[in-house]
């Protein structure tokens, strides 16, 4: 069961945003990721992520907390969610014909890669995916369209044996902005706004 810490920062000016203390693992239903977020200094708790995928990479259950806002969602007629305000007195439901969810947590990058299950080939066309993004600090929902391409898969020697690293190119279809993501199993090694600061155990591998 990998556990460790990511640091999250603004991808444009590198302002520190949070630390995300996580653990994740494959299980009978698919894969689960849970994390607690703190301020960059580690003094205050700022939110949490709890995401469970099924064997096909679809979100069975999502629960997000940030700034006293809460979102609960799942794959149902596309994706469906309920967003609750800090007072707990109002809840709004949303539904979009999308494939999955996304947000600032590295969990969502792993989840999208599991959903798409791409093969590494520079000649293969990119795969389009529609996601509902929950944006900080109030978890406001926004539908985004992206394309994903798995450019290469390489094995790197480590003290614990070979580590297979996937390199993805992700394109935001509304702006054309592209960025690279590097993953190993269920761990994000590098991505815009995300740095892996600490990892206690090796990544899990998916079948």
C-alpha cells in the first residue's frame, strides 16, 4: 500500500498551495485513494480526498472536502454529484454526461489513466475524455474536455527492481495547452503543480 506526501503548487508562479498526505492501493473493487490536505507549513488541515474506482476505472465513490464545502459523487448516468455548502443547509445536485471527475489531487490523474488504459505508441491518436473538475477553494464544478496520449513506457532500474514509468501528453481542448505527466503504477512522479516529496513504499502495479 503506497503512502507518502505530495506538494501542490500553482503551476504558473509556483506558489505553494498545500501538502497532500496520501495512501492508496488496489482492492477487490478496483482501487482506492485517501488523503488529507494541510497548509504548506503543515499547521492546518484544509481538506480531504476519498476516491474509489471500479475495475474499469470508473468512479464508484468520490468524497471531497475543502474550505468546509463537501462534494459526493459517483458514475451514474454519466457522473452525478451533490455539493453541500459550509453551513450544511443547502445542497445542489449535478449530473453531466461525462466519463469521470478531476481536480487538483494527483488521484484524479491516476484515475483518468486507469479509465483510458492507453497503449504506448507515438503513432496512436490521442483519446478524448470529458471530465467534471471540482475547482478549489469551494469545489465549484466545471466540465472540461481533454485529450490524452501515452507517448512512451520505459523501465528504470531501482533498488527494488525495475520501475515502469509512463509518460502522458495531456491537452486541454478549450485552450490547446499541453503538459506532460509521468506516472509509475498508482503514483504520480511529476505533473504541473504536483511534486512527489515522500514515498514510503513502492507504487502498486495494475494488471
